[in-house]
């Protein structure tokens, strides 16, 4: 690696703070670095609350959860303890995201599903509520992968109308989607009164999603990247990012971990 580039990266990383941006439907800023709460297998650890509390101590303020992850309750407990300990002054300092699972992607189940999530979290509202996948299965199961025989047609209009109701009721400050392609977003935008504020998708140096990122930028939809390290050891991930010789070489040249390099790359190329 050319020493000049390494020095540039080092100088940039020395002064990193977590930047914020404002969503198109909401004046509250979303921190661009978030702490994901998904572990795989889901619900397999008994120290999630402690990990989340440590993350708050370290300065994380954006936390991403989902009904599927079984992490809403420990996240809510960590938030309550952080407030009690004075690690944060108020709920308003935190940005909490959770997601609607496929088995609740029915028009009449969306609001009750969010109400259940809020009960699990011990909160009156979430800052962001996402449709986890553009997929619908029969009600009742929270599992991944979903069963092929349980698949049903996805009701864009019915589900999104109910998502809009969640925002109108004040249960969610903003609403959005996850894992939606350009084509699916076009369909959603054509029937929405409140457009999705966010599309959360997998993005990393080896899967850059340039077409989707450009589309979302043109439509005013904020992209949130999940699994930036490749999600090694999960059902959906691989070791290609963490074992990339190019990325390892860059990280070694600047004296940083690969994870630290990833944060800088996402900040630089966002």
C-alpha cells in the first residue's frame, strides 16, 4: 500500500466521532453507527442486557432490534438501567429501531405487533419501525428460514397503510423497510402516503449495492447497512469480508482492526 494513502486514512480515523443524519420524515437525527442486537441462533445468549449496557457506556446511542431476534426485552432492560444509572439523561438521547416479522405482515396484525414490541421494550414509542422483509407467511411463527409452505402473497397496500397508522398513532416516529429492492420500493412508493424513511439492507465492501444506494438517494430514502463485516457464522453471512486479503492488508498498514477500517470506509463512502 502507498504510504500516503495509509497516512490519510490514519489521520481521518484519529478524529472520528459518530455522525448523525436526519430522516426525510422526522426531525430527530439518526446516528450513522448503530449497535445490532441480532445474534445467531436467535436468543441463544443470556448476557445480551449486559452487552447492551456496556455499549451504552461506550457511547452507542442507536440500537437495532427486531421481533425475530428475541432481543427487545433485554434491550428495554438495558435502556431502563442506563437511565437509572445516569448513563443517559433521557430516553430522547437514544435511537431505538425494531422490526415487523413476516408472520405479522398482515394489515390487521401490524399495529398489535408493534404494541407487543413496545411492551417488550418497555417504551412508549420506537424511533424507527421497519418491515423486516417484503415477505408474508401465515401468522404465528417467528422463525428463519421461513417455511415455503407458509408463504402468502405480500399485501403492500394493507401492510403499509398499517405501518403509516403506527406513525400517525405516535407508536413509531418514523417507518421504513428492510431488504427491499428497487422494484419493490417503486411499488411501495406508488401506494404510500408516508414514504419509507429507511431501507435497511446488507452492505459491505464486497457487496456495495450501488444501484440500490443510488435509487434510494434519489428518492430520499436513507440506507442503513447491516452485516458490514459479512455476518460470519450466521445463516445469511459468510467469511469473505473478514478473510479478504486486501482489507486485511489495508488494516495492517494503518494499525487498525478490520472492524475499525470498515467503520471508516462506510463513513468515507456513504
